[in-house]
């Protein structure tokens, strides 16, 4: 995987996504803030959170600044960028680059109610009308 955020190839583990979601929601957070936010779900040790944030920073996905004794972390990539990258990679790897194959799989594998089907139809209609590829 390319570590450069400009490449558009960003892949995160579930745990890394949880950390990033805290940062996306808060805009900026200390290691302690992130650990506290994740306490209910995983109960990660402060040192584990610090290590994960350091690794994300080395990859260029977050940046930090010191405030007193604490490091405050800020996301350098948006949630939409990560979603786009990870879904694009999934489509390429599992569905030979065919978005229609992914949608077909989702419709077969998941319960999709009438409201969601209407949303999908509206999105497809809008996409067709605006000529976006």
C-alpha cells in the first residue's frame, strides 16, 4: 500500500477507522480524549492508542501539535476520502472494477427496504441526468 496520502490509496483497519472517527467528529483530540472515546467499545490502553496515533501520523493521515504535555491530533484526510479509497480498492479487488457487480452483490446479500431502493433509483437517475461517469 502506498503511504502517501496524495496517492488516493488509503486503507485502514477497523481499529484505525474507530480512531479516525473520533478525530473526524471532534476535529482535534488528545491521546487521552481518543482513549476515553473508545473506552466503552474496546477499552484500549492509553499506550495502545498513542502507538496507533503515532503510526497514523507517520503515514500522513493525521498531524499532531504539542499543547503543554499533551499531543493533539488532527485528521489530514477526510472521511469521504478514506471511504472513496477503501471502496474503490474493494471494487477493484473483489469485483474486477465493476461497480454494478458490487451493487448486485449488496442487493443479494443485504436486506434492502423500499425506501433504500427508492434512494438508489433516485441516485442512479441523478447520475444519468448529470452525465457523471
